[in-house]
């Protein structure tokens, strides 16, 4: 089955439905009160809670939802609700907010328009080219479809059918004018009129139906009483139908649509409303004899909002709707037109998508789009300045080394404004990179040569940056690999115990704090002049290298967010902890997690070769400590994040960060035992 989510955001309720795209049916739905006025952020959070609940009940994952459609009152453009008086909103980037919370493509459109469209294409107007929808609810709404497209008018809010005047100097309307259709044909007007007649006719059957309480009369009561022959009710219904017929005949006279679709709460009367209405229209429309316009009751009635919203993804071309990601991609100098965007890679921090565009010749061009995680990288413009300068510098080095600058270094695409990034309405930063064709990355070593290759590549990367002016680099994350400071952060997390998880992890906390002295080793070596600061990558996991799928060789170092002054041995160590192991970084079965000394040896050989004699002997002697340090450090970072409630690293299951921490601690225990062996191996390559 193919699923989507349809959200009907109303002034009173937020209704969310899980829609089956094939049958175009609502499989399940839930709602909460809107409680307007409320911020778009807080409303979106409620929407996401309902979405998650629906997915859980249906036993599906959020990523299985093809897209999310939101129908909202007010004027909408490119996912931004420009103005919605019912919600008290102006310029709220609802699409971006929902996207950022769910990661699913999100479309936003005006509620009456999407309801009308759903009726025209799949509802009572199926197969028709033109349809006008009249919604009889709290107010009277409308939507106009011409040639299967929504007619929004030059100002963007056409189809205010409820505010067509049908009686000069008539009843007062909420809009300030007099005589509007809404003042006669909304459900509220119907109730008001029933009450007026009840006071004039104390023996009307409507009194009984309302239980003797005039405040409890509803829009259904006059119809029921009229069928029983009640005079007062008959007059209410007749007047109602007459006024509605005037409104609808005006619509027919102006548009001559194939279908007029009557929806909203009052349309629940079905034939009781439709048959007299059709009868009246015979006398009110122009050219009735020859008229081919059909007047019908809406198919979706109360669910029109959910269905219309859910199906937005199917009507995005016609409605000229674009998802948040598409709108961002269009702000860059891309070749061709946007086709799709899919989640990409296994990074724990940024939101990464593989974007496909199509050129007029029909060629597909691929890009990598990333939304920079602002809570991790506090100053994205500085980060992007590093990124652009470093890639430029590395490009020159690659040309010097005789490499292919197109495939061996990342390439930033400029925005139309000539910048290296785009900022969206919410102040989020996005960058676009060319995708290196025929390449892939690995989360685990598949062949030993691969690991050796990655060692040469990371070593060479450091070598290429050996003359980079370090003082021009911004520090994108302060104290990133300052392990004693990471211990301090762990202690803060322990003291806070934000989620009450501390008692669960006593053994892990003890393991971490027992090694507090060890944590200082590299800082001391640096102070003693044995470990220089260099320009380093600082995130040298195997999956941050692209391999050529044709040759199997390493190709390009990626993930350049943390290039900063650092220690060479930490770059070495980060690769070891991630690659020289028999399991993935998050393997929960610790019996499968073992340090692999032969992979350690291969990497040592490759890294020393890659750095081309650029590292000092005292530095090289610290390589095994670097391996242990990075394993320890990321282990305590995972543990601290678990205690803090998983706010830093992206998780995919409960306890994910704890599994990762335990995994790294198991690896560290192995390494502690293997330290003499590691030192012997390193010594062997130093002397070569
Ligand atoms: C993060 O973004 P990604 O997944 O490549 C983290 C690294 C950790 C790593 C653990 C900026 O790297 O420091 O070692 O997860 N990056 C940042 O897998 O914190
Ligand atoms: Mg990465």
C-alpha cells in the first residue's frame, strides 16, 4: 500500500488522517482542538504527535509515508501561510516547520481549494473539467476549478462564494457587509433562523427536537420537523433552500461549470436538501432547459479537508505546489528541473538528501543537499567559509598531485545570489554539492584493501592540508576533540540526569569515570611539545570516504564540517575505532564487537604512507593512544547524549545511543589489552 498523511487544519480542530493513495480512502484519523491563536510551531508539534500516533496504530514507519499534505484556511504561497485570520497567522512557514519535524515532503494549500480539487478529480465531479464547490459549514466557503486547475485569482483568494451579496441591505454578515450568502446559508445562519421561528411558534416541533432548550437546536432539527409537516420548520427550510438556490444560480450563470458541488455539514441532509434545491434552480438559472450543469452533494463531506490535503502530492503539478526541498533546490544554480529527493547516507548530524534533476535533454543530474544542523554548528556562515576555502585549497593540491579534481574533492554549487548556501524562511542553512557519480561509502570494512585505501586517503588528506593557514580557519565546534572537556560534559549530564536514566547506566558511568586521568593524555603530550596542532579532518569514519564503484578504490574525503586545528593521532584514532572492529558502531550484541588488530596494522601502514613522512616520531608513537582516545571520547559522548535524552546524535531506536556507548566501551577494553601489540606494530612502521 502507498500511504500519505492529510491534515485538515481548521479554526476549531486539527484533523489528521492516514490516507491510502490507491483507494483514496481514509484508513484512520485523529484530531485535537486547534486552540487558536497559537504559534505555527506549536500547532505543527501537535500535528506530528497525531501523525506518529496514526503510524504506530497502523504499524507503519514514518518514512513509509509518501508525503504530508496540509489544508489550511487563508492565503498560502510556497508552503508559507501568508495570512490566515482564523488562526491569527501572518507569514508562517508551516511547510518548513512540518518538514523539519518529519523529514517527509510537505505540501501546504488553501483548504477550500484542495477540497474542491479533490471533489473535481475523485469525488462527485469525477472526470469533469470544471467544478465549483460550495461548502455549507460555520461559514460558506468555496473553491473554483477551471480546466482541472484551481482558480485563485490575481490576489490569491478567489472563490469567496459566501460573500456574494444575494439581498441588498439584507442580513448583517460577519464580514461587515449586509446580505451575503453566508448570512443566509451557513449552518450558523440556519440555526439562528430556526431559533427566531421557534420564538414565533411556541408549539413548533423544533422545540421537542431540541429538548425544550432553544440553545440546543441544531441544523438538522428544521429538516426533520419540516418532513413531519411542521409549519415553522417548513418555512425555515424553504427560505434556506430559496436563498441557496439564488446563490448557486448566480454561480451557474457566471461559470456554467460542469458540476456544482454542495458540501459541508448541512450537505449531510443529502436528498432532503438536494431535491428541493434542484427544483428551485429550475426557476432561478438562466437557460435551464439546455443546462448541462449538474448539482451534486459532495462525496467527501466532513472528510473533504483530509482527503484533499492528503492527495495534494498527486495534484502538485496542477496546483503548482512545491515541497520544501524542491523550493530550496531551485534557489541554487542547478542543471535542469527538480525531480526527486531521497534521504541519503548514515550521518548522525545533518539532514542529507540525494537530489535528482532532469535537463531538457532528459539527462539526470544528481546532487547532495544538506541542511546544516544549527544546534550542533552554531555559526553556519563561518562553517561554510571553511568549507569553501578548504575545498578550493584541496582542489589545487589534487591538480598538483595529478588527480581528477571533478571526482576527488567536493564541489559546492552556488546559489542564484552567488553564495555557497541558502537560508530558508526559518533561518535554516542549506548547501548543495555535486554528487560524485559511481561512488559509494561503507559503514563497515568489506575488504581489508578498502580499509588500507581509506588510510592512505585520510593520511593524504592531512598531508594536503599541511600548509593550510590554520589561523584562517573558524572553530566550527569549540573544544570538539578536547577529551577532558568531554568528560566534564558527561559529568554535567550525570548531575542533571535529565531523563532519569542514570540508574540504568551505573556500570557505564563507572567505566567512563575510571578513565578520567587517561582522558588528559593527549592534552599533556601537547603541552609537553610532543604533539603538534595540525589542520585535521576530525571526523574520519570510514563512511566519510567515497569509493569508486568501478575500481573499488577510495576517491574522495567528504563531511568537511569539522576541519579545524587538531591532532593527527585523533584522525588516525577515529578511523580505527570505526573500522578496525568486527561490528558496526551500533551493534548491540557485544559478543560480536571485537577489536581487529590486523585491520589496525593495515590502517597504520596506509596512514603513515599517506602522510608521506610528515608526522614526527613522537607523534607516531602516540597513534595507539589516539585510537583509544577517540574510542573513549565518542563512547562518553554517546553516553552523555543518552543521559541528556538523545538530543545530539540522530537515533533510530530506543536506547540507540546507549548501545553505541556500550559498543565503544567494549572496543576500548579490547584495545587496552592490545596496547603493547599496537605499540609494537607502530614501532615496526616508524622504523621502516
Ligand atoms: C558524527 O556526522 P557524522 O555521523 O559523520 C559526529 C562525530 C562522531 C560520529 C559518531 C559533528 O559524525 O564526531 O564521531 O557522529 N560529528 C559531529 O559516529 O559531532
Ligand atoms: Mg558523515
